[in-house]
């Protein structure tokens, strides 16, 4: 999928350390975010934060949907644009779970993924789960040579490309962008043996 959709944070760069202010070692404040180069046809956006090393049913740490294209900003602390809704994380709560270490992982990765959708609203109340959001985003995405194919449709991606395959199942998603942050216990700038990316 060709897209220049970009997700940025004023708190950290892509593939950089998440400052302690936004983690369990600090105040646990939601970082600020902004989205740029939103593709034509986008009517709303979804933002999900997942901890990569956690078990599959414990990965979602924060979920926001029905985000408008403009204003293109979530302020620090989580002030949302009008109309945006907060979903439930995998602990069942409508809050941001700040980055924290796992017992068996010194270094953990947090994936913030922004989805641009062709839906003006998902039609869900506040407090929806990631599974419910994903279900609303599902739509058959026909490939080249298949009836219903239009310009921009693509064949299914390789089985080992998890992110691309997930996107491919969500036919109401026009494009997605990722922002990755790292966290390590008691470390904000360097983990021994791990180069700063």
C-alpha cells in the first residue's frame, strides 16, 4: 500500500525511547500525537497502542476511534478532538496503560498504529474493544482480476508480514502509519548491549 500517512509524537521519535514522564516510572501521562499526509477519501481515523511482547490478549494498552481528520492532534494528557471516542484496553478499562516492563522482558516495544478509514464513524459507543473496532473495519478487499477490483486494491501480502496481513483484512482502512517507542526498566536513554536506534 502506497501512502505517506504519518503519525508523530512531540514526546519521542519513531524507534526511540519513550520518556519516563509517559511511562509507569513517571506520571504515566499520555503523549501528544499528530497525523500528517492523510490520504484522500479518509473520513475518520483509529489509533491503537499495543505492547508487542505481551500475550495476544493483553497487547492493547490504549484505543481511540472516530478521530476526525482535523484537528490533527491529540494533546498531551489525552485531550481528544470533538467526536472521538475512547475504547477499552485489554484490561477492560477505558484508559491509557502507560509503558512498563514485563517480568521476562527487559526491553519492550510499543506500537502506536494509526488507521485512516473510509467510514465517517464506526457506529460504536464509547468503550468498544479492539475486536469490535476491527470487526467494523472489515470488508472484502478484492484483488486484481477479481470482480469488484478497483485501482488501489492489492493481492494478499505474504504470510510472514503480520502488519500488512492485518491491514489487508480491514477493507475499510485506506492506509495506516506506525510509530514505535521503546521502554526499558529504570532506563530512559540507554540499555546495556542495545544500541540506540
